[in-house]
């Protein structure tokens, strides 16, 4: 497949990507705003409770506490929804990145195949040219030796009869055989099922990774990009799941 076709297909596949990303970002922004509104309500209820704690009845206190608890539960739901949206957005972009890697690998394989075929053709052609050259040299040497012997015999007519001009079309061109080379496609190679996977993306280890300092972490290792890191942080570092668990405690 030509390079233009790979590019055209890839551009078609990412045509709707900006709109999908914008939709997810708008949803996350909306969840943030709703969470901030609930936090404002919680602050108001907490101030009301502390200011009127002595005058409120037990039922009124219990009602305010329930409202605060419900608001916190809603905030947690919004936070979980936002995390899901963020992971969905990441997977969406990662899918197109993998598609691009696939197309690049296939394009490189096509280029290698064409280079190998071109090399085989040049090699066969050069061999044929060398063979033609040797045949011409042999026939020319024979002709010269015959002419020389004729000259020594003193018979110009016989020499004229024996001399034969070498025409370009006298020799047959060599038959060129192209080798059918099919390099294995990188992406079609089987994946080792025993290779362990890590991180939130459940992929094998690659690039820079960081370990969670929680000894009971079920995942342990994470890719920098998946947890939003570009450099190694100072001190202890906990993954998003363990950080949420620690906050709950």
C-alpha cells in the first residue's frame, strides 16, 4: 500500500477524534462544577450545624448530618465518573496511537520488501552484464586470433571471410528472476501470554515506570504517561487508587 493510502486511511479514522475529546472534556468540566456546587452546600450545612448545635434538636442535627453525608456521596460519584471519563479519553487516544504504530510498521515492511526486490534485480542484472561482457571478450579474442593467423598465411580474402563483426543483438540477454521476499509483519507476531502486564492500562512494561509505595498495591508499577508524570517525584508516591483508599481512611 502506498504511503498516501496509509495517511488517508489514518486521517479518516481520526476525523471524529477532536469532537469526541471535546465532548469528554466538557463532561468532566461539568462534573467538576457540580462537585464544587456540592462542596459549597456542604460548607453551608457545616456552618449551620456548628453555629446552631446547641439550639438544634436531635432530629434536626441528624437531618443536617444526613444531608452532608449524601452530598459527600454525590461528590464521590462525580469523582468516580470523572475518573472513568479520563480513562476512556486516554484509551481513545491510545487506540489511535496504536493504529498509527501499526500503519508505520506495515509501511516500513513494504519499503524493506521493495528494497530487497530492487537489490535482487540489480544483482541479477549485473551478473548478466558480466556474463555478456565475458562472452563478447571471448568471441573478440577468437576473431582476432583467426584474423592474425589469416594475415600470417597471406590470404586477405580468407581473412575477410573469417572476420565476423560482433553485433549488439548477437547475444541473448540473461533471464532475470525476482525473489519473492515476504518479511514478517511486526504486528502479526504472537504476543507472549505469560508476559506480565502492569499499570491502569493493563499493558506490558515499556518506557519509564514508577512503583507505588503502598506494599499492598495490587498493580505495583505504572507508566509515567498513564499517571500524568513526566519526571520522578520526590519522596513517596502512591498510585491514584491507593491515594483514594488512603483518603477514605
